[in-house]
C-alpha cells in the first residue's frame, strides 16, 4: 500500500517536471490532418468503452466479486494510461507521432494489463492491482519495443505482422498473467470454487457484447484510412465465425450451452484476427474466426479443468483460453496467409513474446506475493464497504 | 441441429470458393472518399451496438430466459451478417457499392431478423434461431430487392421512400415474426405467463436506452453527409416525442406507468420516423414521434391482450406494437408529408411488404415446427448449463 | 399532472406554428464542412450515451427506485432537448450556428438538468420531473446567455473560460438542485435511509463507466478540430487522476473502499477539467484530476453526512460533491492556470452562476411543492406497475 502511494507520487512529480506546454494543433481549421486525428480519436473512445465497460463487466461473472472487479478495472486503466503516456512522452522505448497515437498505444497497453489481471482476478488485494500495473507496463513496453520498434535490432521495424495485437497485446498479457498466477496461487485459492449466478452472468454477457461491438475499432485503430473498411469487415466476420463455432462446439462438448463459453470464446475470433486483419480476404477471416472459436471453447471446456488439476493453479478468467491460445494461433496463422511475410521475424517475435511474458510474469508474481495476500478470495466484503 | 450444421458448412464452403482477394483501398492516404467511408463505418459500429447490446438486452426482460436471449442475439447477428454479406458479394438480388455499405445493409437485415425473432423469443430452440436466420435473410433480401432495387420492375428504384427502414426493416421483421408465431405457438405456450422482475426490467431498460441513443446513426447510416445533421435531429426529436407520449398514454391507460411501455413504446418514434427522417422539418418529426408513441402504447396496453385472447397466439416481445404498427404508420405518413412522393409506389411497397412478410413468416414457422419444439418455454435451464 | 400536459401541448403548438422547412444541407456532397458537422454529430451521440445510459444508470444505485430512475432519465432528456432546441430555433437568449451545434447545446442543458434532478431523485413524482425540466431549462438558458453570449452586457462573449462546462453545466445544475432540495425535502424524507444492494451497485458502476468513457467527447464537443487531440488527452488523464485519488482517499477515510465513492468521485476529474480542458498541458490535467477526486471523496465521506445532520436536507445523489464542488473548483482553478485569462470575467461568471442557481432552485422547489408530494420516497411501487 505504502509502496503504491510512493510510486504514484513519484509519477506525478516526474510528470510535473516535464513541464510540457499545451499541445495546440498547428494546422488550419478543419484541414485533412485534423480530421484524420479526430477519426482516430473516435476509435480511441471505442477502445476505452472496451477497456472499462467491456473488460470490466466481463469480469463481473464472479458472483460476489463484481463490484471489486469493476473497481479493479477502473484502477488498472487509470494507472496504465498515464504511466504508458508518460513513458512515451519522455521518448523511452519508442515514442508516438501524435497525442492520439500515443493515447491509442496506451490503451493497447491497458488492454494487455487487463488481460493479465484477469488471470489472478479476485485473488490479489486492490493495491496489488496498481502495483501489478506499475510493474507490467514497463515489461509490456519493452516487448513492444523489441517487436515493433526495432529494439536491440532483433526484428526490423515493420517486419513483425500484428496490426491488431494478437501477439503483442493478447498473448503477451495472457502469458504474463499465467506467470503471475503460477507464482501467486495458493492452495486455498485452488480449493475455492469460482461461483456465478444468473445476474452475474448477464452482466458478464454485457461486457462480452461491448467487446464484440467495438472490436473492429480496436484492430483498425492505427490502420491507414483507406484500409479501414476491409479491416473492420474482416474483424466482424471473424467474430461471427467464432460466435457460431463456440455455440456448436460448446453444445458438442457439454451437451448444453455454457454461458461462460458464449461470453468468452465468442470473442476469440477478434483475438485471432488481430495479426492479419488488414491483410487477408474476407473468407479467410471467417475461417480464422471459426477455428479460433473452436480452439477457445475446447480450451475452456477441456484444457482448463485438466490443466488446473495437474498444476493446482487457477486462471480466474481463463485468459489463457480466450487471449493466450487464440492470440498465438492468430500470430502463427499469419505465416501461412499473409503474402510476403518474413517467416523468421514472425517466429522470432512470437517466441520472444512467449518466453519474456512468462518469465517476467513469474518474477512479478513473486514480487506481488511479498506485499501480502487476501484472506479470502473472490469476495467484495474483504476490501469494499458493503452492507 | 444437423440441418443447421450442414447449412453452416455449406456457407463456409461457398464463401471459400469465392476466393476473394483482399480489398485494399485504392485511393490516396486520407483522401475525402476514405474519410467518408470511415464516417460510415462509425455509424455501422453504432448500429452494431444496437443489434447486440440494444436488442439483446431489451429481450432480457423475460426473467428466466435472459442468458438465452443474449445467446440467441449473438447467434442471430452472427448468422445474419455473413449470410447477407455473402449474398451481396455474389451480386444476388442487388449488390452494394462498397464494403461498408454492404456491412450496413447486412446490419439492417440482422435488425429485421432480431425483430422477427422477438415474436417467438423463448419458444424456439437455440438451433432454430440459426435456422430462422438462414430462412429469413433470403426473404428479407428478396423484399428489399423489390422495394428498393427495382426487382421484377414493380417499383422504380428510388421511388419508395424509406430511408431508415420503417417498412423494409421494422414492419417486414415484425409481420414476418407474427407469421412465424402464428404457425408455431402451442397451447402450452399460450398458457404460460411471461414473467419479469426488477432486475430483468433494469436490463431491459438498458437495452432500450442503447437503442434510443444510437438510433440516429441507424436512420442516417446511408444518408448523404450534407443531409445527416437534419436527419439525426429529426430522429432525436421524434424519440423525445414518443418517450413523452408513452409516459402520458401509459399513465392514462393503466393509472400507473408500465415499465414495458417505457422500455418499448418510447422507441416507437424511431421506428416511425424511419421512412421520412431525411425529408421533413423538425416539428413534423416531433408530431410523428408523439403519434407513434401513443399508437405503440395503445398497442401494448389494449390491443395486445385483446388480440392474444382472440387468437390464442403469443408475440413474446410485442414486436407488432413496437415495430409493426409504428413501422406501417411511418410508411403511410410519408404519403402525406413528403413533397413529390409517388403515392402509388409507396402504397404498392407497403402492401407487398405486408403480404409477403406474413405469408413467408407463416411458411417459415411451419418449417421450424418440423424441427422440434421446446419442452418448456422461457427458461434458460432447458438449453444452457446453469447451476 | 394537468399542468404538465397543458405545457406539453403548448410546446407542440408553438413549434407547429414555426412551420420550419426541412433544413437540407447546402454544400456539395462530402465537402469538408459536412464532414466536420458529421464529426460533431458523433460527439453528440457520445453525449447522448452519457445522458441516458450514463446518468440514468448511475442513479440506479437506489435499490428500490431503479426503474423509476431510468424512467425519470428518459423523461428529463425528452423534455429538455425539444424545449432547448425550440428556444434556440426561435432565437431567444442566443442561437446556435447549425443544427448539430444546437443539438449539442441542448444536450448540455439536459446534462445540467439531470444533475439538478439527482439532488431530489426519488422524492418527486414522475410528472414533477417534467415540470422541473420545463422550469429549469429557461433558467439554465438565461445563465448560459449571460456567461457565454454577452447577455445584459455583463460579461463580454468569449471571456468566460468554461469549454467543458464546469461552471455553466455542472456547478449550475448541482447548485440549482441543492436549492430545489432545500425547498422540498420533508422530515420523512430526511428520516428515510437510501438503500443500495450489490445489483443496484453494479448497475450504478455501469452508469459511471459510461460517463467516464464518453466524457472526452462531452468536453471536446464544440472544440475546434485541431485542438481536439490535446483536449481529449487532458480529459482522460484528469479522469485517471481522479480515479486513483478517489481510491486512495476513500481507503484513507473509511478504512475500506466505498463503492459510492468509486462510482461518483472517480468522475470528478471530468467535472473539474471542464473549464480548462483545451488550454493546459497534460501534467496540469493530471494534478487537477487528482485534486478534484480527493475533494469529491472528502465531500462524499465527510461533508455530506455533516451537512445533512445540520441542515436536515437530503441531496439524493450527492450532486453537490460530484458536480457542485468539483465544478466550482474547476472554474476557479482556471484563474491560476490559463494564460491571459480575464480574472474579473471568470470570478463574475462564477458568482453569478452560484447565486442565480441557488435562488432559482429555491423558487422552483417551492413551485414544485405546490404540485404535491410523494407518499413514500425511493420506491418504484408508488408510480410504476410492479408485480
């Protein structure tokens, strides 16, 4: 708690020292470049709706932890965006061309952090979400810098294909979160069931729908205007594919339809299409969506239980199955469907991300462990004033 | 179920054969035409929010069927959009000028399908929603082709006035749904009350508000940029009119305010303004909204009960009163308020839609009946894994 | 009730008499000015989402009054927008340049009215919300005219700094509402506790998130395109600051985290940044957000209880602490951080707003009192049909 406060005020102080002046636009009133920036800004607002209402409410599925999940979402977003924005303004590990670009990159970082936090949702204290954010963002920025900005000269800038972040955002966040969960999960947490009820389910489905609706803007956020129409159609068609495949697979595997599958795996098409969304024809997008939805549902219904039994570790929101596996799938599939792709760069980027995310997650989990543990997992009452 | 899967894979196969290449934009970076396409795309996202969160949550009013209603919404949207998109890409029954136009037309089709499904909500199995979608979309596209694209030479293209789809989308979907309900409603369904509680009501009002908020983008989706300001003001003012009229009428008819009236009839102004939204002055829009809200509330509070008693048929969501009557009213009112309208074309279009929608709905209902019936209406437990 | 109906039909009649013709756009297809209008329209839709879903659901925190709160929101928006729009179309107290500008100004008025109504939420009858709207809007327009349009020559147009409405919208609405609450609160209302539960809390947090997400569009609605990027970054960073500060302050003051603090005070950064959002560097915005969040949380946790005990008056939603104090703070802070500001004009505007809002609120509260009182506060059952 004290650590969090200390770091928080350090950021304020650091920022205050930058003494930046007001960034008034230079161009003439209503010229084309302002219009394009405003269009990017609209997409950034859509992403913000995904971060808060989407991810936030998706995590309300935990019956007695809903208000905490939303509070955590508020905190995670509110720490990720200023920290990334500050880093980028100072020119560490890259630096965006404009304020709106920087905002969108900060939102991507926040999305990855929310995915990561989903793995340990309900099992860390509120101040640990903030600490997690403070430790996660530099790691995220470091990986992003290597994959996309030529960091250490490992991958030439522009060679790694990942427009909508299947690897950089989704797989990184999920694998980092799995690392944290490995380091932190206690036996008691493993033994405590995660319960949902019909109201928490409906809230969760609301979050899922908000993610589905605004996903095209997430993938197309920084795409050139002329390629946006084809990109957003691909994203929507991929989501349709994963939604249909989730229904068919869930029914096949469980005999009935699992609400958790619908709320989660239906989105796997959006995760998997990320890498290639602006580079493939529509029918490919449909097939990628179908395969991702199937993979994710198999993950939730078969792999998750089997994995937890073996490892005695808990991934609260199943981020491995919604963001991890479909993200990796999306990054790998690019090798086969994108014309002129650099196979070496793509494989290198995926491997770097996987190894670095898990390792840094394991370490960060250890650090978090040092700052205390909840008494009881998955309850609002421990940290919130409830009646 | 097997039929659904078979048809589903046929679509995938068909599409794969089209072998479309990636539709990269042709124009220069940031030129005007890309900017306009991106603006259309923002409206298409607003419509997507209406389809999933709006229609989806509006239907959560059925207390024990909320999670199924949301699942059904996901499936209906995910089948309607690729099927319409595929049809249009292949040039059957018309064909849009651009990817975003095609997407918006597909969303219109999905909206009409959701309206249709509202009539039998909770009384068909999950796979029957998909089958309904597969049968509905061709009928919808056929009617759209006749009214708007000069199909069979019955109505000259551009003569039928229906910018926001009062007739083509709302009345068609509602009357088709009534047809299906007529063919399918069982005595047991008629005898089973549809229950809601305070939580299902609040979710339903959330859906209603999402529809209200984004309705201007629905009506203005394909309107020329210069006419958009006047169009969206008309839509908002019409919605204000129907909301106020719904309150006054509900209070008058029931002594108290019915939540179902507020959640539904408040939207009737949006339905009725569809035909004329880009062609009339603002005060007319206010009056059309007031009349539509009144008509819809009278429908819900008086006609619905009376009709059900006589016919022993159930219209779960009351789509006749939210979309059917206000839609027809909107199409007819155009004859009196739009300057230079072709009365013949308008009347012909309305009659064709009414007759074709009901007939095809009756037939499709019969077909659906052949694929089985739910054991008990309006319960999540029959098809979902619930605790 | 009868008064409301009478006034309602007077508005319809008045408007019908204006006989406005359809305002078809003049420019060429897709020229720059239409594109800018459409971009403004997208921001207006974001504001509409704040008004209905945001404010509406934020007020659902009252456990047994949620459906009424949403109904009230529908009515308040539906009366405010046409009345302000009519006033402005007739050129009373100013007049906007275009339809979309007029719509945005009407939405600002509706936001202020919703804030005002929050102070007496659950304690007035449904028709009194409409009457409140009919009396509030002229007062709001009068104050806006004096501060921004040079009314009575008191403040030169353009001198009062309040881009996002910290003073004109937030402080005015809150202080007016406090005035109404002073005139209307009964002893019984003071004695009745305002209860919430975990479901009403989650809905309330949903409303809060919708406000947070779309707040940048609220502040930037009428800002020149070239200044929009810097403006929206400031708003988002301010909201991050207030969210983090709310968490730290709430924990400090209560030992645990109050859900009401998170749902409300987290937004104080948006309220306070309003005046200066397009005129200051980013680090300033972060600090303003932190201070506003702290101030608001102290208001909710300390001042509110103390104030209610002394005055025996109830401010249902705590609008004084979310909109009143942070709004005044935002207006005052402009004096210190905006270069070249006219201190005299700023102070004059703030004082005029404070005095006029409270006085007119007190009078309007007295008038409302004459039209009856609810039997029991905070229950849906008194006016809604509930099972």
